[in-house]
C-alpha cells in the first residue's frame, strides 16, 4: 500500500483500523504526510472502536 501511495497510483483507498497491538508492525503513515493535500479523507469510528478511513483523490 505504501509503495502505491508513494508512486501516486491510488484513486480510492479504504483502511480499517482496529485498536489492537500485534508486535511492532509496520508504520503505515510515516513519510506520507502529503496525503491530505491529494485526497479527501473521511473518518468514521464505530462504537466498537474500529475506525474506517476513506481516501478519495481530489
């Protein structure tokens, strides 16, 4: 996902964040600070704590 975003090949992206920790993992957003200028971002949190992020190209 990170490589496609860095290469500017994504038009629509739906990411589901679940509030659990599994080891060290991979940091998704490091180095991708310019996403908000290229995408409209919608964030919806459910009562269970799951957050849905939708990125749509502007």
